[in-house]
């Protein structure tokens, strides 16, 4: 196992919302592992390092995003803000609200047209869209790369290809969440730490892997999802410990007792945890 560390600069910030949400468009406070994985896989595919027959793949006879092919190569990822603050806010936009209108026949005018969704005055809505603003601020995306899987998918020159792909990451989150890459580092001497043990980290960690009663430092809890790349795959949600504060959003290291899984130390305060 080796590490990959990508320091990036936000253009204005980002927004990432949970799958299967429609009208509710609140953004997570920090990019989740699935978003980080997609950000790195996208250039691997667009640069032609991985050949695909189409925009979807078949995985266990199910239609899935190509990202699903990389979940063993990149077993986990994490993120922290680098000496900066970010802020959550809601931006009100005008959207077609037709999708969210219930079909009622309480009023005569609605009854005449077959329901309120068919009335022009109900077709548009003012909807709050949550975003995180952090203009020109820096963040660090940390990845674990399984060397055997990486060579199997990308070939013998996989380290070089992954570095090039990392430099070509252009967004974290939605298509508007533009970033530029400041630096990319391959961490060869990753130290593995088995549970139980004490660790100090700026990277977020699955809550079930640590003893929350022994946690030291400022933190909050955010709910991420696992997978979701397959059409027929049911999402699994997971609570994570996010080191730092939610308002303003910032990162500060925490000290935790690892009770489950394995930890991998990229640097002194960059420890990633796999629930294995």
C-alpha cells in the first residue's frame, strides 16, 4: 500500500449533495471519499489510461459507473482543509418545481386541468442550494493506493500515470466546483498501524472504527455514503468523525483510539483508516 497526496486550490468553493436527493440540496461541509475517488478516476479515464467500451460498465451483471472498477485499487480516501476556513451558505435559485408538485384536486382550477402540477403558476420554485465557499483556499486529498490492483489496471507504469491523473483533477464535487492542483506527492513508506492503538490525524475517520469516549480535540460528525456506482446497488450510509469545526469549517487534528480496522500513516498528522 502506498499513499497519494494532492494539494489543491479551490476556485470559489464546492458543493456535494447526497445521492437520491432532489429538492433538498444541502451541501456536505467537506468532500466525502466517493467524491475524491471520482475526482481521481475521471482523468484516468479521460486521458485514455483505462480503456472502456462505453460510459457504463457491467459489474456482477449490473450496470455501474466506471468508478466501481477502482474501488479495490483505491480502498479509501480522505480530505482536510489546509490552514484555511470555509463557510456553508445557501444560494436561492429558480428551478422547475413541477417534479415536486403533488397531484391534488381540492381547488376547482386544479381539478379542471387535472392537478396543480399542470398549472403554470406552480411550475417554478425558489429552491435553496447549499454550497461551501472557500475562494483561493487550499485543501489536501489523501488516497491509499493498492499497488497490486494499480498494476493490474494501469500496467507497470502505474505510479507515473496516477501522478499525471492527479495533476489533471479539475473539480471536486459538482461540475462548477473547480480546483487547480498545487502539488502531487507519492508516499512510498506508508506506516501501517493495527488496532488497538492511539493515532493523531487531520483526516476524517469512520466513527465505528474509533472509541468516541477517548476522542481528544474539536470535531463534528458528518454522514457519508459508500458506493452507489451501480444502478441496482443499495446505498450504505456511514458516520464519520471530521476533525475540526463545522462553523466556520476548518480542520484541526484530533487524537483518537483506534478500536477496529487498520490505520495507514502518510505523514505525522495524515492517518487514513480502513475498516478491515
